[in-house]
C-alpha cells in the first residue's frame, strides 16, 4: 500500500522523526484555516502518488491564510499525470540550506534491507543513480537493525558538523524503526533537509507498506482511500488476489507467482506485451476465477486477448474451468480467450469447458503464441 505524503509523515511522527507541523485539507477553506493555525509561511502540496508535483504546479508557497486559500484552490483544480488532486497538505515552510536523500528499501535480490544515502537530495534519485551512481552510498542493514555508533559512522562523511551528524544518525535509527516495525518495503526521506540554523529534518515522506503484514496493523485500513484505488485493484484486494496493472494488451490469469512471471516473460519473448500480473494463488474457489476475469475486463481497456495459464497442483483445474464458465455465462467476453490447463482434474476440466464450446491446450508455448496471434486480429 502506497501512502500519501501526509500519511507517511503521520507515521514518521509516531516514531519521533522530525517533521514540520502540517495538516491535510480537501477544500480551499480548510487550507486557509490550517494555514492560520500554523502561522507564517506555509507550503501547499498536492497529495497524489506520482512524482513531478512541483513541475506540474502542485507545490506552492503561501504567505498568508488568504493566499493559502487561493493556492489550494488552484492546486485542487489540477490533474497531475492523470490523477486528480483531491487533497493538499498544508505544512510549515522551511528555509533550506542543504538537501540530502535517505531511504531504506527491500533489496529483493540480496534478501536484505538496503540503506541508500546521497548528498544529492531533492531530485529524482533514479536520475542520480543513472548519471552519478558514485554519489549514492549503499549499505545492507542486518535484521537486528542499526546501532547508534554505526549510524554516526555512516553519516559522518556527509555531515562534517558533529551536531548535524548526530541528528542525522538519530534520524537513520528512527527510520529503521519505521521500516522494520511498521512493515515497510520502502521508507524514504527526500529531501532530508538541513536548515540554516543547522537543524536536520524530514521534509518529505514516501512510504510503501507491505500488504502481507496488514493482519498485524488494523490501523492501516484508515489510510486506505477508495477514491485513489481503482475498482479492479479494490476487487483484487477484497478477493485476496495479487494484481498489478501493466501497459500491454495480453491479459494474464495465472496460478502462482513464479508461473505468472514466466508467463509474462514468454509473452514478451514472442513479441507480445502483458497487460497485468494476476495470480489467483492456490485456491480452488471458482469465485476467484470469476473475480479475476472481472478485474481484467474492468481495468484493462487496451486488452485484446486473455490467457489462462493454470498448472493444477493444489489448484484444481475443474474448479478453474467452472469459474471460467460461470464468468462467461454472466458476462460474455468481447476479446479472444485462450486456456492452458494441465494437472489436477485436467480431464474433468476439459469436459466442463467442452460443454460450453471451449477447449484448452496443455502446452504453455502454444497457448502464449495463440493468444498473441488472436490479439493481433482485434481492434480496440
């Protein structure tokens, strides 16, 4: 689950990270009242989960409550990279003497948390990594966390002032607690700012929570905002399906994450583009199959073909077939459907599909080539 900046800052504050006073607003009137309560100059920031807000006019300074009203009104009227701005963060503005970057992210290849630190904050870290990778300090952190003396040693090269180094080290140890105790896959501060007075503060917050840990955090539900979640993504979450929308035109419904990745790789290999990652898991519930087809057809306007790739182990092929038939009976597809079934109850599954005039192959390569060929004949 991706958090908005204001939500990330709420989480940071719980763990004692230094963030400036601020409050979210959904109307210009609310923004004016928040600005009045903070006093002085405030910054109005669009709350959308994309980068480039400043360049799009989604970040503005306001020197009075009346100006905050005007700036919030303008920002709330924006659409940034396809996302309408529904709320703004009104926060105390800060003078900035220096900007750095600090994050802890899961390094999936190494299977360890990875700390990234750079003196090049306030910009897109991807660009820094591409053009000046030597400016990013990378260090894997043990599951036991990071001790204070280790944090000070890490921060010392970028903070010659011992007082600032101590503050930055404290921020790093607290950021680790955020990452570990709040079950994050990313906890990022960009920029980590130094004020002219020498105070080190977290000016921004980007947090991604690991949905697999939601059972441990009942408070997360309050952070879910239906307006920011597509109908397909919401349905996938409710049905317990793993779903990621992509930019291609071949819809994929697969059981098992490994098989799903292999399916997408094979589609690419044969010249196609997958429209999604959708793993129905090991369940034999036909309702999950029906939900999967609804997700594909709801959230993928560009889809020209749909591929079922099922390797029946725990998952029973006959239950998948029943789910396909139920879904087609309720809502016929307007694009070609290709089915690959092999494994548990495979013959019964073929019989169920045949009664509906459908067939299935056992060969993965054949199914992938077939769905790409059929998709090329469809005009969307």
